[in-house]
C-alpha cells in the first residue's frame, strides 16, 4: 500500500488516521457485482502502486475516544508476507466506507474509521505493514481484489461458500441481521408482518436478498409484496426510515444498533437478531500463505487481548469470535421463509450467487 519498511512497533491508533484514497474507477457494474472478465491470469500483491500515500500521521483516537492498543510486529508473520508487499510496506485496501460502525468516514470526510479498520490496522501492524484505503462501491470490491487492483479488502463481507470459491476469506467477526423502525411508529408491528410494507436496505447485501425472499413468500401466500427500497449507502437507508419514507430497515446487527444510538432515539430495533454468520477479510486466491498469516495475526490479537479491546472500544464485543480461520466451513441455509416469514426460518443469504462476480454482491452482513 504505502512505501516504507516494516516497523517493529506500530500504533493502531496512529494507523486509524490514514486518509481514505478515492478510487479512480469502479471495478464493476452496480448491483451486478462487477465482472472479472479481462482480469490478468496472474498478478502480484503490492504491484498496484496507484494509491497516493498520506504523509506521516500523528496518533489519533476514534470517535469514541480513548487510546487503542499498540501492536508489535511478529517476525514469523512478517516472513509470510508476499515479497511485493514487503518491499512497499503498504497494503492497498478496498472498502465501502459507508457502513458505520464497521467502516465509515470521520467528520473530516476523508479519514476512514470503524472497528473493521482498527482490527485490520492491528493485523497489518502484526505483519509489519501499513494500510492505504481506497473507496469503492461495495459490489466492485471482490473483482478488484481478484485483479490485484487492491491487495486486500475489509468491508463487512459475510463468508459463504460461493465467495470462498472466488477468494480467500479470513474470519474475524460474527454478525446477524436486525431490523429497525422509527420510534413510536405503528406502521409495522414485527418483521413477520412486513407484507405490503416498505423496507429499506443497502444495495448488494444479504439483507437485500433476505427481503427479496420474504417478499416472494408474501406473494406466494396471496399477500402484498414487500416494497424493498435499496440504497447505495447504508446512511441513506437509515435516513429513509427516520424520515418516514420507509417503514423499517434491515441491516447487520451491529450496524442497526449503531444507527439507533446515533439517531438519538429516533429509531428503535424491531425483532431479534437472526441468521448470524462470520465476516471475512478478503485476499486473492493463490496467496494462501499470506491469508494464513492474516489469520494468525487475528489469533495473536485474540490471545493478547488486543482484539477484545478494539471490539469493546466500539461496543461490538458481542460479535467477537474465539478463533480466526481461513475459508472456514460455512453452511448457508437454503430454506425459504414460511408464508408468514419468521426470523428463525429466514435464510442468511437467500439468493445464492453462482459466480465470483455475483458473490461479491451479496455481503455486507
């Protein structure tokens, strides 16, 4: 990502302040997950070299305040980093920075922050690397990792079997889906009574797939379809519910909880958390040694308490995992919601994609 040598000791807090570098071009069509057609047959990490590196960054704190742990580079892990990345000292990371509290922009409109970012900055420090973030639309990211435009991605990607066929996924968190409605609203009583209602979600997410499946179940039961309003940014979906345009929204559980907190009581959760599944960092196929190093770095942070400290810092410790794995065995429910869709029967990934391109368009959850 950035030129420089590996550092024996790096502050996660300092790394959090790295500026988000806008992407010069989208890597895929919106909603279609992009295309890997025309991608090079092989490419090397650290070869992108197009990111502008921010100048030296002073230590900072996140929006929640307080220092973050200091992370020490591990020589055994730095030896597992691809040669190109070792030379540059910087990982170019694709992310959709619209998904608070996972990855989002600070008040300055440039600095990317969030618990995903703090975790990855800690992992990078373990590997003797820095991170350079590039903004991208969510559904373009995995194809861009496959083509080496990005060395890496963190963007709240849910791990599923189709995605693991396209890229290496390294587990680091677990999240489910949860709905919210405007506080005091009587427009929708529960998630089981969504037929004929307007529900917001972000484009290309498992929530969008889940809502499509629920709507199909409604019409199959001779009830009105759910009007699914999809937004490019999660912040717009949240705003649509606060304004009353939509009756409810569905998002990852920690995203919904954060939205409730940040709107100052204008939103309230609706129904339980369901369909929990692991999130994964994304590394291209062919870089299994590097993927193993990333997983080992996460596990080292779990063992020394850094991992928990970061999750506690952001108030998302309920999603913590006991162990990180590369391409863990995941079973995505293929069941269809009942005629009255229930939280227990709803699938976590509904429409299963069949290609690497479409795989990139059904996560953020």
